[in-house]
C-alpha cells in the first residue's frame, strides 16, 4: 500500500495531494450525490448472480422482520452543527439540541448517522478482502477458529480500520465491521429471543468452540504443523 500511494502521489504531481486508504466512499448516501441512499441503482452490484441473490434474500428477510435502521455513531464537537435546524434528516439524536456543544471533546452523545434498513449497497460498496480457510476435519476447523482466528481477530480489526466517514460526516468509529454486521442481520424477533445473548451470524467470535485442557495436546499440535500458522 505504501508503494501504491507513492505511485498515486507521483502521478498527481502536487505537493499538497495526500492519497488516503479508505474502504468506504465518504459521501455515499448523501442527497446531493449520484449514489443517494434510497435511489441507488442495483446495477452497481457485481455482475455474478450470487451477489444479486444474496442481496435480494437478505433484503427481503430484513423487510419482513421489521429491522431497525442501520446506525453509525456520529462524531460530535462544538462545530458539528450550528443549530438544531442544521440537522440533516439522516442524523438522529436521543439527546437535546445542545448535545453537540456538551460533547466538545468528541463522542457520539446519542447522535447517529442512519441508513435505511434495506440499503444493502452500503455494505456491498465497501472494500474488503475475504479469505476462506479449509481445515482437514471439523475438529481441526474448530481448533483453527479458537487458536488462530479468535486471537487474530482484534488485530485484524485494528489494521483494517479505514472507514472514518459516512454520508459526508465523520463517524465516532473508523471500523466498518459493525456496519456490515447490522446490514446482514436478518433475524426476526423470535430468532433474536431464542438466541439470547448471542448476536448475528456475521459478527464477533463470542464463544470458544473447543474444550481443550492444559495438557495432552501433542496430537493436536502435530496436526496443526501443516497449517502454516507457525509464523503467526
């Protein structure tokens, strides 16, 4: 990425031009933009039928389940809004109009950037690298989850933090994964109650999947030698 940014800067040829590595178009969903949230054309989706089918099924289920709007915490300081009338319709607050001035040090203060719950392109237009790992058995896959993916998750979360703005406003977070989690959460009320404390299928690893003791792991370690994880 350093080499790519250097190439871009050299092509621009301007000393005050600084390329950013971001994963979300900062003005996606604004009314003045061609990519306005509720009028975004599905033609922007990738051509393979798989992506269109996923978008259709999740959107249909979310509409039936009466899912709440997608929210991103808004970063507020004393200069965010000059008056309550300056609030755009997609900014929702749970506090008084003085919340911006009372949170001059930063923080959401109950304000959120909202998207329509069926706006699937909010996630489909975000850049990310997907990797599929295949283990030799179900037991090996469970151990791979616990010993590699679980511990590495927070590190990858921090390294991939590159989504600081939505709808033209700074967010109080720079990680896009919670937005994607909300976007694909199509559970209805009954499913949410049955799952209890567990969240959506697309989200954090909330539990360990194996029950390995402190000793007697020689066989497991021998099997894991071929996973290519020694350097991690």
